[in-house]
């Protein structure tokens, strides 16, 4: 079988390869789709770190046309984008993500 | 009479062999759409794994090896996850996957420390400062126990694909 990611998001199930992968209790619930050296992505990383949130990084290509995985999740090819399995939230735009993280996890540290 | 080409012999190694537990590691695992840190033990937890160390993406041995693995498509009729590992960057892996039409993922290990842990390092003559894995194949069970191992003893050298296939079928 082909490796298809550490966890399966429901959005990917319709399009992705037909392989599932077991997730354990220690797997982070937040997946961050990011681009190397992208300041908007780093902004989200900083907020995740400040909030003490565990997350998984998935790196995509600089070329927008190579980012179908992100498009399937959010409808757009922009990064950063996050998937929060705990809340079922999927979103892009760093300002929106930071606001979401603050609202959802800001008071719980 | 001397032959007019040289196949370089590689020295002895103490690589894991059948019955040993293969070293675990975590490296970016590159698929056709993204890469993320993955541990070998994450993969073996799900199914047996065929771990293929290969020369850097773009070299002719890498091309030959992956063309063969692609065409044999062992994962279609065996319970196995086929993954590669080379010193190439994630960006190079993504290009290689697309160029070769691979449905497999490749670990990226530019520092070559995984090859060191498996004692399959190949220091490249004429490329100062660069070492990469020898071509090598390890078939691992769910607890990373080696079921079959092949490591190049010459350079270049290629896996015995039929022997790998027999090991897969024996499992």
C-alpha cells in the first residue's frame, strides 16, 4: 500500500488514495499546511507555539498549481491553512487563523 | 588483461540483517502533494515496510531502481508499504516522484544520518563533503524486525528484485 498521510481528514476521503492510516491518541489534532519561509505561515506557527498547541506541519510547493491538497481542504490554494480535527474547523488566511486559535484556545492555557 | 571499466567494491558493513530490529528514525516523508515528519515506526505499525535506500534523485541508479519498483508494484498484491530514502531534498523528491510516475513516498535525509545508523554509508569520491546511502533494501515486519536485507557490496549495484519478491511472498 501507499503511504497517504498520518491521519485521514474527512475532506480528503473523497479524493484521496484508498488507504487509511491509524491515528493514535498522541497525534496532534491540528494540521498546518505551510510553505517554507512564508512569513504568514510563521505568524501562525508563532501563535501555535505561544498557545502551547501541538500541531503537525505539512509542507507544500511554492507553485500554487501544485497545491491541490490545500484546495481540496479549503477551496483555495493559499497557505497557511489549518485543519483542526478537534473542532472540525478548516480555514485559511493567517489573520483569520490566528483569531480562531486565540478565540478557541486563548483562555485555556 | 584488465577490463576497461571499474566496478568499485565497497567495504564490509555491519548493517541490520534478518532477525535484527531495524533502527527507528523520523524524517520528512515526501509524497506527491506534501511532506511531513514521519517515523518509520508509524509506517511499520500499519503494515510491513519495504525500506529502499537509493542514490540521490537524478542519478541513473535511482532512476533504474524506481522504474523497476514502480513497474513491479509489489504493494498491489502484498501487504507492504514501499518507501524510499535518499539524501535529496523534499523539493527534489517531489520532482522525482512526478517524473518517474511513482505512487510511493520518499524519506528525505540530506544529513545521511539514517544511512549511518544502518551502516550503509557510501562516501562519494569526487563530491567532497557528500555521502549518501549505498543502495539497500530492508523488508521490515510490524515491529521493525528485518525479514530480508540486501545491501550493495559494489558501486554501482542493484537489488535482487526477484529475491525481494520471494521474501514478500514468504511473509
